[in-house]
C-alpha cells in the first residue's frame, strides 16, 4: 500500500499565495515528526490556495483516500493539517516549543513577502512585520550555531538557513524602499540595509545568482547603474554555467537597457515603436478597446490624413493589422485606440488579452522588482499604413470618384475601418457623402461601438444610416422588437438598403 504523504501544490497561483512558506513549515516540522511531503502540480483549486493533498490517508473502513486541504495561509492552519495527518496514522504531535517558534518566524515572514497585490501602506506594514520576524529568526539561528539553543541542528544546515533568512530580509528591505520610493522618506538607509543583507548572504554563498540579482535590482532602483550592471553580469555568467538560459537572456536585455540609459519609449518620428497601454475598456466578453499612448507626439505629421488607415502590431516575428478607432489628430497627439477581439487560440489577439495598463504595471514593477520596461504594458506598432484611398476610389489607377453614395458591410471588429470611413462621410469631412452601414453582430450584447455609431448618425444630419442585423437571434418577434429585420442574409440588405445609385457611376459596395 502506498505510504500516506502531504503533497503541496507548487503551481503559479498557489506559489503566489504562499506555498513556499507551507513547504518551509513542513520541512522544519519533518525534522522532529514522522512527516512525508512532496511538491506537486495544480490541484484545480486555484484561488483557494495554498493547497495541498493528504494522499493515501488511512480510512476506518474501506480504501485509503486523498483529502484536499486548502487556504493553508497561516502557520496555525498548517499545524492543524499536520495534526490531522498524524492522527490518521496513529502518530503523536510532539514538537518542542523552540522548533515551532523557529519555523513560525521564517514562514510568517515568507507569507508576508508573498502577499499580493502591492499596496503601498499594506506593504509598509507587511515588510516591517517580515523584517521583525526575520531579525528574530536570525538571532535564534545565531544562538543555535553557537550551541546555546535547545535544538541541536546540523551546523551546515543552520548556515544555509542563515543565507535563506538574510536573502528574505534583504528582499523585505528592498520592498520597503520601493514602497517608500514615492514618499518624502529618505530611502537611503533602507537601500543600505538591503545591500548589507545581500552582501552577508553572498559571504555565506558567493555563487548564489539569486542574491546577486536581488542586490543588482536594488542598485538599479537606487540609480547605482554601474554596480547594478556589474552584479547582473556576474549573475548572468553564473546562470549560463548552470544552464538557466531563459532567465539570463531576460537579465541581459535589462543590462543592455541600463547601459543605454534606461527608457524603452522610442519616438522614431513616424510613430513606429513601443506604445504604452494607458487604459483598457471592456466592450464585450471577448473584445476590448486598448488605449495606447506614446510618451510624446510622433515627430512627423500623419501620412494619410484623409484616407482609411491601419497599423501593424508586432509580436516577435508575427505581424497583424489593426484599424484604430481613434482619429488622425489623436495619433498626432500620441494617442491610438485599438478595438481588438481576442481569439482564445489567436496569436496576437490573445497577447492583447494579457496586457496590463501602465498603472497596473507600475504597481507590479514595485511588487516584483522588474522595471516598467519589462512589464506587459507595451505594444510594438508600425507607422500608419494605407488601407483605402479616400476621398475618391480608384480603379486601375484611375480615380473614379468623387463618392456620392457609399454602402459598407461590416461584422464584429470590422466596425473599426467602417467607423473610420463613416466619420469621413460627415458634412465638411473629406468624403461628405451619403452612407449606409449594415453591421452584422451575433446578438445585442455583441454589438460593438454602438455609442460611437449613434454619435456619427446624429452628427450626420441624415447623411449616414446604420442598420443592424443579429445573426444569432432566431425569433422573428424578438428581431422585430429589436428592430433588426435581417438574419445574416445580406442579399436582403443589398435590395432594401442599397445606397441611392449615383447619377453616372455604377454603385460600389465595399
Ligand atoms: C487591414 C486590417 C485591419 C484589421 N483591423 C482589426 C481590428 O481593428 N480589430 C481586430 O480585432 N482585428 C482586426 N484585424 C484582424 C487582425 O489583424 C488579426 O487577424 C486578428 O486579431 C487575429 O489575429 P491572431 O494573431 O490573434 O489570430 P491568428 O493566430 O491569426 O488566428 C485567428 C484564428 O484563425 C485560426 N487559425 C490560425 N491559423 C489557422 C490555420 N492554419 N488553419 C485554420 N485556422 C487557423 C485560429 O485558430 C484563430 O481562431 C484586421 C485585419 C486587417 C487585414
């Protein structure tokens, strides 16, 4: 029969909720108790973590079974779980008080350090609590190393614990100085304290790239670029020899940026480069407007002020086109709004779904030390590109306009180019013509940019008409009630809503 044991979820969500502290408790308790534990993958209870599974627990009748235990977010809950585990096996929970205190000092601090999300005042309190706990833990370890404690520990193990505790306390000092970065407080003393702990940790383990990287973060945040680069480069060398290539490539990019002077906001003049996500507005379940901003206006004027235009978005070597729903003058002011539908299996649109606003990213930067430049709040776009020449259409290189009547058929996010063109149909704008838009959506909830369409209609003095169809609304009465008379049969639209034919030209439907 397989032995009973405690397996701890070490997956992303549980890790961020404190499963490292839970593992630390089990490790400390297993020194004096008959505990078997291991790490495991996701238990499917994300959001209720840290989670663990008591595996092969003896049952009074029947087969041994597994029992999930969740929300193990405090030392006392871990003790309760351990007692339950031991009781089921007829074992006794007998732990010297000093072992409990030693375990608690460390894991309490780890729990405070893993708390998210970052909020300055909470962080100040949490980090002060963590530093207090870790200082007591370090004093205790010192006593144990010098043989004046009740616990007899392996001297080597205790030195390794000193390293862990110093690393944790250095991180807590670091967090504290990040939390105070925007206040008037002098952070210099906090920077010194953090660097002192990382320095001591490196004396314990000179080849620890984790300690080197943590120290480098603090140097970088406190503006000591040369020292930061030196520490990052040492860490990168050590990572390369240990095969941690992914992380070393990320740090290498950071080093290059530090050497280049910092910011990644590039104004190439034509608006191509990285734009930051200022805001994200949800429109439907799978579609959002991403409000992008450039630090300042692009140097050049917009190349296609009177035409339909789009930009390309680059994700690695993948390129996709998007039509801004914001105007040419917005672009010239350094502002670009993209309406993007996320396909769960789409390459670029799924990347949009993972974006953060710059404010969220700033909070994250304070929480995870990675500077804003490395947060997921940037979109690399091209300069504007021509989609369609306005105000006249050309055929075989010959201009066949001006346009008098325009029919547009759009579905889903295809409303983006339709909006651009319709806004040019308004009196006084470049097209200034009659226009009818057939806009096909699945259901009422899926109609995008309804307010904007209504605003255009209102401003057009009858020149622009918008007709909606709902393809997933089957019930005729409901369709009538919602004033949608077509069910995806666009032929009807062409018959009933064909724009009035111009005097001399063949009507053109795009
Ligand atoms: C001029 C222009 C303007 C545009 N404007 C917008 C806009 O404003 N807003 C907007 O949301 N989109 C717009 N698009 C569409 C946009 O460029 C992308 O095509 C869209 O976001 C999907 O890209 P993706 O990388 O997420 O998906 P992709 O990875 O390209 O996949 C899209 C879908 O196709 C499927 N697929 C991919 N490859 C295959 C294959 N080999 N066989 C079968 N199925 C496959 C995927 O599973 C997925 O469902 C525009 C396109 C153009 C050309």
